[in-house]
C-alpha cells in the first residue's frame, strides 16, 4: 500500500506521460498531446536557432504551449513567418530574427536585441545545422567550411553570446542539439559528423569549466537518432538518388520533448531512442564492426530508389525561400514514441521500481 501511494506520487510528478499519445491535428500542422510542466517555462525567454524547420520548429511549438516568449532565429523569412504564426496560435509570444548563425557579429547582435526588446535570456537552444550528402572526395573546401561554420561554429558563437548574458545573472540554460553521429561518423556526411564531433568536444570542455566555477547555469546535450525532418529535402546532395534517414526514424516531436526536459534539468546528456544508445555504446565496444556494417550498407541505406531532381534547391548558401513546414516525407516509417527516452526522463521511478522488485524477490526467496 505504501509503495503504491509513493509510486502514484512519483508518477504524478513526472514530467511527461508514458503514453506519448501521438499527434492530434491542429490547424494545418500536427501537435503533440503529451502534457508537460506547463507553468515552468511560462514567460521565460527562449531563443531557438534553426527554429523554422524540423526539430527546431516543433520545439518552438512545445515552448509555445508553455506560454514562453519564443525567439525564432533563422535565415528564411517565409519560414520565420510561418513558424511565428504557429507559435502565437499555440499560446506563445513569438519574436522573429532573420540572421545567419555562422556570422559571430550577427549572433552577438541577436543576444543584444533579445535582451533589449524581449527580456533576459532564460534558455538558449543551439539547434541550427547544415549538411552535404556526398562522398568526401566530392565535397569542395568551401562547402565543408560552410557546414562546419553553421553546425559547429554557429553553436560556439551562440553559446558565447548566451553565456555572456547568463553569467552576469548566474542563471539560465543552454541546450546543445547533438546527434548519435557526434560519437559515430557515417559515410556521406563527413562534414556534418565532423562538426557534431566538434560540438561534443566543445561541450565537454565548457561543462567542466562551469562546474569548476560552481555556476548555476544549466547545460545539456541531446543526442538524436534519425529524424523525419525537412533537412533531407533541402541540404545539398550530390547523390544520384533522393536522400533519406538511415535506420529507425523518429518524429521531431520526440526530440522536442527531450529538449524541453534538457532545458529544465542539468542533465549532462539526454539520449533519444534506442538507435542512439546502440550507436554510441556499440562504437565504444566494437568500432571495427560499425566500420564493416556502414561500409556495406551506409551509402545505399541513405538513398531511396527515386532519382534526385537535378533542379532541386538547397540551403547551403542561401535559404530555400519557401515554407516547407516541420516534417519530412518519411512519416509512414517514423515513430513518435521512445521508451528509452521515457526511462531516461523518469529514471528515479525506474530505479525505485527496480529496487522494490529486487527487495521483493529477496524477501520471497528468504520467506520460502
């Protein structure tokens, strides 16, 4: 009886319901019906880079539901306007800033403008990314540099700007949107994998410095698996067929829930999905096996059977100039729940249940 009451209390305090009840239609886009701590981020200033597509856009929706002041940072005016309307319809206050995150001057100006016009920055989410789908020998130095500047240096510049403001108040939260590819590189994405590896190393260094200072600023890195986002339709590709995510694919709503959780808790890392665990742990145990599998399956596994459009737009140098929404074309093979994420987010409950079951088993063995 006591255990049942305690478990019920823990369950009521948990951040999200176990039943990630999928998507409900909201206007002309999807919404997630899972409930979170709706009062926690109310009126907080949340800056999201790369906020107008995929993970960044759905994350903006989630903060909007919590009545946050959501600052949307991206290059594309059309997508900024579309996302702004969605955030406001969901109950948040939206502020759009058109900027290139790869330019440190523009990033510094973002932080200054937000603090002046919106308020002190409470949460900064480093989400902006870019990529090139091609064999390394087919990528130009300029293209490789651009991906690195957006995905890696954009994160560095964003963190610098946010930290400068947060350290004066000794509070705030910085979330790094990472990837399983921060630990395990795959073919056709050498620039992106290299950038995410760089982010991981940078984050490790920064977190230890903040711990040394006994800073109250929270940091967390969310490692993602393959996601059903629009990136496969707009990143530069030099492959003969259309590109696709490899392995098990998740809806960006799953990532958004993890990011919200990470922004609230000072958790070092939040791993999303079993494939992320498999990639990270497996690569530590047997990297040679991952080499072998990816060499055999990695290139073909990231392409569909449909030929690529030779006139296809890409957003490496300029935005695509049209609003393509948040979701990619792989909904039929995507899932919107992650048991491993739920376990991670509710690890105290899981630990308590585990201890109880072990104690119960020991008691039964002793009794009988």
